[in-house]
C-alpha cells in the first residue's frame, strides 16, 4: 500500500501575509515534520494560483482580498516548506479544489493500491474541497486529514470543516 501526502496551499499569503492567521503560522513546523515523514516521491503539493484579474472573478467578488497572484511573494510556498518539496509534483489550481489532482490520483489508484493524507491550508476552504473531490473520484480509497497540520480561516471554521470531512468518511487524525 502506497501512502501519499498532499500538502495543500502552504503559501505565504495563507500563512502570514494577505490572508494569514496565527493558527496558520502555528502549523508550519508540524507540516514540515509531516513532509519529512514521507518518502519525497510520495509527496504532492497544491498552490492556489490567481491572475491579475482576481478581483473580477467570482471568488474575488466574494473574497475581495487579492492573494496568491502568480509571481508574487505571497503566491510562493513558504521557503522552508518549498525546500522539502523539491521532488514533489505541484498542482497550480485557480480555485479551491483541483480536478486535475483528483483525476491523476484516480488514475494512479487504478494501477496500484494507495492511501491519501492531506495537510495544509485552509481547512474550511481548500483542504475540505480537495478532500471531498478526492473522495468523489475515489470512494474506496482511504483518505485522511491531520487536524494538527491544518488551520482554518478561524478555529471554529477549522472544527466545522473537520466535522464535515468526518461526515463524508474522511478520517480525521489528531482531532
């Protein structure tokens, strides 16, 4: 059984810049340890990626805070995490969940038995979106999320997202 770690959006803007929180800063060390616990070939990452027209998009109208604009410092993965992801395949995604990531992992699951674990930001937006997409694409693959390696927009939303994932048969570790 191959176990794959998916590191969601550990980007500067979500940690301590445009949309950062003290909870996001607090998980950085735990995420680094989690990455180190996996073989480098079994780690995948995602990056929230927007263009200069972000404020004209539907997301920009609902969340009018420019963030993760391609090429900016805020868009970059936190340097000490990026250093651990040198061999990782990185999926840039223009929205919360990545259908390309889900499709690629579904294809892999048809060739070999896999388990998936998610960590990253934000629990209540991109982590839960990707977890539910992965579950929809692969209902029989075991999917888990490490609560200690995730942070939400608020602590309350973090807990609500963990409960949503539990309800959808995603195992919540350390939570």
